[in-house]
């Protein structure tokens, strides 16, 4: 099928454990990691960063376990996050989950182009920090250039993905090693409690939560492609293995940076801030090295998430939860309508970043916020399965399933709180118009548009969107 985009496997082939693991790692290790030093330093010191990573690591590990358990208990559900929401809570929540996950992938792709333009902007001032008219024009050309590349067929795209999945890890690992070698214990100690602007420890931790969500997106990657697994248990094992590997890298990048420069100076670095930190430690060549690594990383991350986004729409359409035009694919097995719609949404968000105060952080936070509803619904469905309330579950319940599911629910609920009213309302602005696709789907099937319960959800989403638009227009919230 067209959505076998991470490999060159034909439809009959099955993905092995290490292939699934590389997909998880490849999806998670994106350009976002190159922004972590400044993003954390803008919010927290060393102590807050350690607490934040402990919370994020534990919470995301619980979610990883949730996906592992659901892969085993509900092997009939092949589309990961979206399928769990639909099975647990109905078609309309399932639709919102599919749309939210898809939209987060599209918005996340915008961060990659903003970051690469900011990187080149250090040499070409006209590109600014990725938010100038020229930067947006070049990024737009990149968006549609990749669309044409993938449209040609899976084989060409997969070849690039295999190369960059390995290549983009090299500068990150080298950065950590060099930062450890040049680490200044005095600077590390000075950054321990955080600068005056950071606030209380709770405020510091809360302020970093969306950044941790962003870099952990992809932990569910093996679940999205679970239909292609050689063995069902490989899905869960690949999820856990990929997560633990990437978690160690992400936490290391953040913590070692505090031993190179004062926190307030790290916070002021232009993105990608890893380049500025390494330049301070080893000189100009360090900045160039990281910048080149970023460009390679963007190629892989953008490709992986564009394919992931198209997969979600394609599968949802195949399951008759999205309009049937999105289920079309070419003779080369490419779901062009789903791919085109994904690229179009990224284009819209790219234009919106021009009007934001901080294009990169806005796109990053919105990406994370859009993902929270799908993750929360998956965690809640895991509670139903663990409690024995799901009739489709197979296998025996285990004693640890319920505590893991409940912890995952608490974690995702805390993330919604950490996101704040601003991004909750902006998310509603994105979610509410999506109902048009739901209406199109129901009309194609000659079905009633909304049940009473679905009408309530529709009213809530529209009310949230209206409130969000009013808040933006009156300046109550600023993007």
C-alpha cells in the first residue's frame, strides 16, 4: 500500500523489529532536538530541567507502555492512536483523534522549515529567524518540492529516509560528547537553580512540558504502522526500545548545555541553539557542524512526518471515517490526495507563522497541543481495556496494566494544563472546521450527520473555536 512509506517493502512484506524500531527513532529524532538548549534555558535551570525530564520521561514511558499493551490486547486495531480513540469512544471522537494527530504532524513539519531557514539566516540575514517573507517563500517551495518527490513513488523517498535516519544522529551524539569534554562545573552550578526570570520550580517545569511533548512525538510511530509488523509483539518492543534510546539523547543534549554557557545567554541564542552552544565551546566549526546536521535532520524528519500524516488520512478514509477521495492512491501506491491535503495544511500554517511573535516556538507548541487529545483518548481507552470494559480485547489482563494506563491519563491531563488556555483555544480553532470532513463522510454514506452525543461535542468545539477567535482578535491571547 502507499502508506508503507518507511521502507521499500511491497504490500505483502512485513516489517521486522529493528525496522520498526528505526521508524520510531527516525520519527522522534527530528530537528526539534537542535532547539532544546535555548528552549529549556528560556524556562528553567538545571534542577527544573532534571525534574521536567523525569516527569516527561516517566509520562511518555507510560504512554509507550500503553501503546505496547494495546498492540497486544487489540491486535485488530491497525491504525494506532486514531483507531484506539474510535474503538473506545465512537466515531466522532475517533475522527477528532485522527484529525488532531494528522494536523499535529502537518504543523510539526512547519517547525522544520522555520528552523532550517533560521539556520541559513545566520549567513543570509534576509531569512531572519525563518519568519520573513523570503524565508516563507523558500520554505513553501520546499514543501511542494517534497510533495512532488514523494508523489513520484515510495522507493525514492524511502532511500532518502534510510540515509538520514543514521546521519542525523551523528552531530547530536558528537555534540553531547564535546559538551561533556568542555563542561565548566562553575557554569553548571550557577545554572542549577535557574535565572531570576525563571520563577518557581513548578513554573519552570510547567513551562517546558510542551517542548518535551514535541520532541517525543513519534513514540507512537510503530503503532501507526502496526498492520505491517511481522509479529504483533514487535510493535510494543520497538516502541519501548526506540523511546528509551531517544530519551537518553534528548535529556543529555539539554543538561550538558548548562555546563557551557550562562543560562540567560543560552536563552538568547538564535535557533538552532545547539549550534550556538557548540560554537561557544569549540569555535565556528562547531556551529557549522551542527548546522549541517540540522539540514540533514530536517530532510529525514520532514519526510517521515509527511508520510506519517498521509498514512493517518489514508487509513481513516479506508475505514470510512474520512471522505473517500482521501482513500485514493496512484498506480505507484502513493496516496496523492492525502499527501496534497497534508502539504496544503502545512502551507497555511507556514503563512500564519509570519504573524506570530516567535514563529518556531508557536509552531512547536501548537504541534504539541494538537497531539494531546489523541494521546489522552488512547490512554483512556487503555483504562477501559485494563478494566475489562472493552469487549474486543484479547488475552488476559495483567496487574500492572491499570496503574500504567491511569498514570498515562494523569500525565496527558497535566500536559493539557501545562499547555494553558492559549493553546487549548488555538487548537479548537484548528479542530472545529475539521468537522466539515466528518459531515462530508456521513453524507457520502447517507447517514445521520450527528447523534445527540456527537452534537454536544460539536457545540463544544465550535464554542471553543469562537472564543479562540475572539481572544485573538481582541489581543487576549497572542500567537
